[in-house]
């Protein structure tokens, strides 16, 4: 049913089914529609948190599926998440809570953006989070385990809104287990939809500052990738000797962790996941 692609970091490069992130999209949106139908989350001022989150996940899945089909160039897909920000802008604007236009930025403090929050900050947050999550991948489990950690952290501190993530978290954990074992790939369908899930849920629940702290390793990874590309016109890459990964440069989080220090694929993924767990724990107590 699913197209197969080679697992580049396994001996003999076995063919693995790709694009199974579509199951996350289908299960999550169906679950959110049911929450809306049974009115499990009250909708103040006529806005619905379940429908807003479902719309964002659906667009994330569509965007990823489109990229899996026709390999959209980065200069285009980097800005596609702006469309997914539209239901979030409507949600936040109609909710009309002044305190929600503020964001606590680490080491700086609370900044109230006023109207700029709706038309600049929300689109920027969705775009940045979605793309940074999508950029951290390439190894079995790397696209699924760190987002699962962040998703779990947000669920634990979101109060009554936690019910929105019960099914998405369960299906994502299942996909993470199979992905880590090298049985499946989630594809861009999965990475884009989970990235938009994190951004949308943080905006809906007003956990924006917690999300920013949680994804600091993602931001570091994207910063390294973009800086080396724009200034050196080079891309990150790792060498694989059949057992371990290694790198002779620092151009991403993966190359940073394997820089002159060979690690197995699983060791690399677990180390990066540990970094995300640390920042998520900090965000939990923030």
C-alpha cells in the first residue's frame, strides 16, 4: 500500500514503507471531530478548539503528502504553514483574551504584542515550529521520538485541554516505536502534521513559552543548518561505516553529536531525544 524507500543507515539499505504518518492525521482528526460532536470541550465565543486543531492537522498532513508526492522545493514549503495559521488567527482573535497576546521569552521577560500577535506572531510561530520539526530527521526514530516527548510534556501541563491530545499522543507513540525499530517511515506527512500539532496546540492552550523552551534543540539544529547553507553553501551529512555514524563537521544537531565521535544510529537518536527531554522538563516547571 505504501511506497518503499531505502533505509540509508542500515547494512544493505533495506526498503522500508514510507508515509505512514497519514495514520496519525486520520486518527487524530477523527478523534477531534468526535470531541467536537460530543461537546467534551466547551467553545467560548463561538470558537472550537477541537475543530481548530483538526483543521491545522489536516493541512499539515496535506502539505506533507504533497511534498512526498512531488518533492516541493524548500523555498516554497517553508512558507506553506502560513495557510495553516489562518484558523489559529481566527480562534485567537474571536477568543478575545488580552493576556493571550503576550509571550514570556526566556531571559527577556513578558512581551505583549497586541494586534501584532494575531497577524505576525501566530503565523511566524506556526511556520518556524513546523519547519524546525521537519528539519530534524534522517534517522530511525529522530522524526518521531523527540516530538512525542514535547507532545507528552504539553499534554501534562494543559489542564482541561489535555483531552485533545489523548488519541494523537497514543497513535504517535505507536508510530514512534515502529519508526525507532526501523519498520516504518512517517514521511513528510507525519513530520509536517506533528509540527503543526505542536504549534497549534500551544497557541490554543496558551503554552507558547513552554513550547519555545521545549523545542530549543530543534531551533539549534535549524540554525546550524541554515547558517552553514547560507554562508558556506554546504549541507550536513554523516558517514556510515556499516555500524556507526560519524561526521567531520558541525552543520546540524546530528553532525554535532557525532562530530569525531562515532555513534550507532540508535545512540544518536537517544542522545538527541535526551536533549529534548531536558528542555521539555525545563518547560514543564517554567
